[in-house]
C-alpha cells in the first residue's frame, strides 16, 4: 500500500529506501563495522564523515562503471 500515484513512483521510492537500508547495514555491521569502534562524540563524527565519503565514492564509481558497461 502506498500514497504514491503510480507504480513507477512507488518502485523508485522503494529502490531508494533499499539503498539507504543497505548503506546503514554496511555502516553498522558490514565492512565498516562502525558499532564496534567504541568511538564517541567528535571522533565518531569524523569517522562517520570519512565512511560516508568512502561509501559515496564507491557508489559513484559503480554507477560510472555501469553506465560505461564495465564492471567493478
């Protein structure tokens, strides 16, 4: 059930949500293992920013490779 007007809108919204869910999973328990760092306050924020940057670069590289019909 959705409040979106078309199947296309609902599919795009769901796809974006799943991407966000996967990102949070990666941050918490995936390769980044953020929960086990034991960091607090400013150091935790700095690490989150660094991970966010690295994750964004990885996603962008994958999209470029997909557009160029290459694989990473």
